C-alpha cells in the first residue's frame, strides 16, 4: 500500500498500481468537507476509469483531517450516520483504511489551547486549531484512568464525550455504533460481490447514492440516503424486482413497486437477478 500524493493523485494512483508495481494506492479524495453524491460518485468513477489493473484503498478519516462524523455530520452527528458512513465506504470497490475511533462513532475533540501538541495548531490558533482533535487517545474503558489507554499520562487528554463512547460502554449494547460496525462487517464478509465485485453507479440525485457490485453473475444493488430526512426515489428500469437483503443491521428502506422509500440515513441492499 503506497501513500502517493500529487496534483492529480487519482491518476498517480492508477499509474503506480499497474502490474509489477504497488498492490494498492491510498486515496485522499474522500477526506474533504464535500459530503455529496456528486463528489463521492465522481471521485470513484474517475479512479475506476483510470485504474485498470490496480486495487483502490479508500479512507474517510485519518490523523490529518477532522473526524468524519464531525466533518460530514453537518453539525448533527449521530450513531445512524456513523454506521451509514462505515457501510458506504466499505461497499465501494477496494480496501478500506478505517481510522481508529470510527468504529465507536467518535467526533472531533474540542481541546483547549494549553493541551495542544500539533505545531500547526499552536502557531495558527484560533483560526486553525491543528490536528490534535482527531488524534486523542482511544477510549477503552470509561471507568479507568485515561480511559484505559495508558497507565501513564497520554500525549493528549481524553474528552469527556469520548469516555461516554468507550468500548466498555458500547460492547454490551446491541444498538451501539461499535456493535453496528461489527454487525455490518460480519454481514459484508458473507457477500463476495461487496468484497470483490465490479462497481457501476446508478443515476440518482442528491441525497441518494446508488451503485451495483457484481461478481460471478451475482449483483447487489446498494442505495444510501446521505441525508437525515427521509426521501423517496423511483428505481431505474430493471431494479423494480430486486429482492431486499437483510441482516446488515442498518436502517432499511422499503420498496413499493418501482418506488423506494428510505428513512434518514437509511440504506437498501438488494439482490438483482
């Protein structure tokens, strides 16, 4: 896996993953503030058109950008959005780098100036608060000192709101983000088309993102509502007989003939024969 950056990183990823070179290239394009169907679809389609031999690697958070649940949460992060984002990025063709804390639904930490360690945040405060907000320790246990991350004083403090999302708090809660993450990953593992299949996007308008993943004659239609409000769309010809797939644990939409109604942050996975 190569971390390759350039003015046209998608083209460079395609070039560096040709036969005999790297297996995968790390993508930066979904680390932006643009949470739209147009941006996600356009990014993936651009890479797919150029990467004829390699294998993509997607990320929606890392240690240099605001956490995705804050960045794409439009001021209203929620457990439903956290699990939708996991399902969305893990349904694209390629591997995924999941940044620590995504599986818990962690938001960007608000840190006081005196707690900062990032030189950029210290130099440019308060216009730019640096990258420490996404770098705080992983909260393992809400009852332990330093949330179970270390017996010594960690590099950055643990925000109180992160203690409430500690693994110890979520582990036994069937409805938690953590168990939603586990449930979807387990379900995805049983769907070869989602892991290895080709990808083809379906024409939709905001806020609905839709595509198919196909492998060995089996196609799965994947539909995501990227908004918090419910929405309804007309299914394109050929998809009105698709059979819904359950077991993924997300908010499932409902089809009525050629109409598909999706709850806020809802999904629809269906087999297309």
